[in-house]
């Protein structure tokens, strides 16, 4: 296993779950995720906040070695397929887009985002990493899993243990070794008027 210190370089200390969360591609192909740990990912997602407690998040998930894992893997973009097969588990996050009255679901995508972040942080708490991916064929996923029209597949997620960089393409090794970076708070949080930094 490659040891990489990717702790966030933050202006003030963050909780370790946040500071150490990152999205590796080098995953251990022999690592597994136990029943309770796997369930905990989705239990954490279930308890995410949502607008009016509408709970719009749904997931299709499986562990490596299960047929559904291979079906999820088959919807990934070529670049993500090259490494995500080593994950211990794969999932597709789906947002409910229409409510029971047939009207657009308010904040459905936001709710899925909150649920997915809960899942990701639970993965970190369980000793895993999670990598969220936009690179998958949403329509292929819809067809493969018979996702109803009033739900939108929005994100694929790989969960696993950190693995070795050996054998990875140079372009992926470079991404793994690149320091994590974010815009400064002065660019993100304002006060008084737009563009006036709070911090």
C-alpha cells in the first residue's frame, strides 16, 4: 500500500474525518468491506438531512465479486473503468426528481449530495476511501437497472482501501501524488457585499 499524506492544508484545524478525506484512484484489489461496514455506509446516507424530510436519495450498490458490481462498473467511463474495478464496493447515487403529486421534487439533487457526503465520511470513519465520479453513462445506468423516469442517476461512487501506485498509468500516478488544493476562504465567503471577504 502506498502511504500518502493528503491531509487538508486548512487555515484552522478540521475534524480528521474531513481533513483526511480525499478521492484516491489507487485502490487495493484484495481489500473487502464487511457486512456491517457496508450497511453503515448506507445507514449514514439514510440519516442525512433533506428538505422537508423528503429523503430523495436512492442507491444501487454492490461489493466486488457480486454481479451488480460488474453491472455498475460497466456503466463507468473508460477512464474510471481502468481503476474502479479494484474498489471493494461500487454504488450509483440516484435522486428522486418528482414527488408523489407529480411535481418537481424541491432540492432532490441537494438531498442526494448530502446523503452521498454522509456515505463518504462514514467510509472514512470505517477506514476506507471513497471516490465520487461524474464519469459514468447515466442513460446506460437507467436502462441497466430499470431506474424509473422520476429518478435521476447522478453520481457513481467507489469505496475501497488505499492501494499501490505500481502499474498505474503515469497520468493517474500524477493525479494521486498531486497535493490537494482549494480556493482560499477569501474567494468563497463574503460579508457586507458580494466579493468582500469575511475571512
